[in-house]
C-alpha cells in the first residue's frame, strides 16, 4: 500500500494529550493526521464506519483556541475519538450494525459519549461491530466486515472489533468498547491492543434495558494500559441511568498504584476447567507462562470448578436479548440476523424457573471463584481459545474437533469471567503459533479494579523487555485487500460520511 507514515499518530494518547496541553501540537494538526491515516488504512480493514470529519474539524479548531486562551483542559482535550456503533452519538449515524437502523441519527449522546465529549474528545466516527453486538466477529450487512490488522482475511474479534482494529493501526488514539461475553477483551487480544472489562458500575451504561444485570458493562480500550486508564478516568463515576453505578473517584484511575510483580502469587489456567481451547493455543499459553514465571513470587496452575457456567451464561445472555429485541422480533423476525435471532429465540423458550436458577447459579459461581483468591492475587488465562479465523466464518464452530453448541460458546474463556463480575484485562502478549497477536487475560480480585490495572501495567512494562511477550505491531506497509472484499456482505452501500450535515436525509442510507 502507499507509504502513509504518520509518526504523530503512532504516539500514545497520554503523550498526545501532553503535547496538546504544552502547545507542541495542535488538535487540528492531530485530527488531520488521523484523518489521513484513516483514509490510507481503513480501505484495507474497514474498522471505521460513519464519519463526521467536518464537524470534527470545527471541534478541533475550538479545542485549539481553548489551548491558546489558556483555558482549563479536560483529560481528553483535542484527542480524536472513535465510538463503537452500539453507542448513541448525537448527529452521527448510529446503526447498531442492523438494517433496522440504517437511518438512525440520534438527537443526543448517551452517557458514555457525553462524558467523553465533556473531557474534550473530538468525535471523528463510529467503529464497526457485529449486528447488535452479538458475537465476536465484527461483520454486518450495513457496513461489512472488519479485517484483522495483521491479516485482513482474518477476523478482528468483536463486538468491539472496529475499535480494536482502529487502535492497532493508529487510526485513532481513543476508542470505546463494551463487554458482555468478552467484547472488550477478545478484539483486543486478536488485534494486539488492551481491553479492560471493569467491575459492573464503574463506568455507567445507561443503554442496557436490564439495568440491574451485572453481565454487560462499558469500558475502555487503548494501545497500552496508560491510554486505557486515561479513558477510564474520563468516563468512570456514578450516573442515575445505571442503578449499579456508585460514587467513586474517577481520577484515581489515571495513575494506577505501582505493583511489585515479585510479590504476586499468580495462578494460571488454560481453560477454567470448563472451556474448549485449541491445543496450539494451550501450547502457546504454556510457553508464555514459562517466559514470565520468573517475574512473580509464585506462578502455578490452578484447578477450578465453577459449576454449570455455560447454562448460566446462556440464560442470562438470552434474558438481555429478549429485553432488547422483543419489539423487532415480533414485528419481523427476518429483520434480525442469525446470531441476534438465535439469542432471542433461545430466551423466548425459557421460563421464570430458568431465570431464577441462573441468578442463583451466578451467585454460587461468584462464591466458588472467591475461594481461589485466598491463595492467589491474580489468575492468568488465554483471552481466546483459537487464533483469528477467516471473517467469512461467523464464529468458531469447532475447537479441537469438538462441535461448539452455539455461535458464542467459543467465547467461554471470557464469559466465565464475566459471570464472576471480577475486573479483567486483556494484555498483548507476543504472537501465537500462527504469527497472530496473542492476548493474555489477567483476572483481578473482586472489585479490585485499580490494583488489577496496576498489575497489568507492571506486566506490560516487564513484557516490553522480553521478545516473545512484548506487544506486536502490524506491518501496515504489507497490508493487502481482503479476499473476498470486506464489504461484500453489504446489502446496500452505506454512505461514506454519516454526520447529520453530510446525510441531509438520513433515509438515504
């Protein structure tokens, strides 16, 4: 592909924010560099969908003027932002990856986007997802598929796949994510970036209809832990729209506590005693553990019995889909894609007895999991059980010859952690057996988000000195277009710029 080196865009979000505040660079200069990178790279991976460049240029200019006037600046002042297409964004096409919302231009931001704007971020565009966020392969019939930055013929994970791919290719320094069964952690692992699933209530999620469920959260992504913490500090804190949120000090996340890795008792598991994991991933993971065990006080395998985690997740996930999809399904079942429809129909067949059992089983799972933390400070596992596979396959239907029960069963190494409600982060950890990014899942103690981030940052710093563990970077000079085209599944071509100004009539989409 053409040489489009943009040294500015390769700097971390933390460094870029410092440079803006010290007047070393202008928000306008940074935005134009990001737009140039998007125009050069996005045709190869299809991570960024609807854009609002002209509005972003006006906002970047105002951000520049605020710096020159010496005004107080927010944590993200002047930083270009990509918003996952599940988040309502004022004046910008928000499709949820569904044909039902081809013309949906929200009139206001949701809580997450409003907080990011208030912190000074400049919204540049939306990032791609699976339809309604269902599954871990970011493809839909509105925008097409997102290809992996290391090989666009392979998938980038999901449902925050567009955000992860945009970060990995330095198109944007800040991107949002969310996570039910692993939607922050899985794409981070597959693209070689960081994805943090915070404890429920740390970052308010006002868009979930079942406000009291702890399985769905929103959270930050970044190219490193510090960038992830920067976004978390800008978005954490109580909001009345999320009944699980609570008062906390968001600024505490900006610089997590320093941790001595040599003091940590580390447990590791290949499969949590319940998950199908590819044999090559198991071997890769054991090699990674061997390369890092000297960093810790102790590092040993743990055995876990988490009960009926699969059925429990099936019921709780299906409840959420029934709540969110009932109106659309009853109007026209064919309007929903196969993943979304399958989840709805699974939930519609369940009873109050199923729901009561699942709620009680999740509590039992949490209690069982706590026993492990009497002896260990963190638990390590592979983030995903397979290397990235072609995006043309909706999901990994077979692992080690074992047929997977449904389209999300292969997400088990992350969704079993979801059920525990513990904070968890996926760290880049070198390459796997196939030469693709390998993600290490670090699961912290109950409600110990700050300490988990501190541990992750210390591990990241240690990994940087170890060839087989440091973060891999995609070679953008060798990118080739995917075969078939990443947009080959689009039924009607979407518009290039999805801002209200560019659209004129939203029904044109």
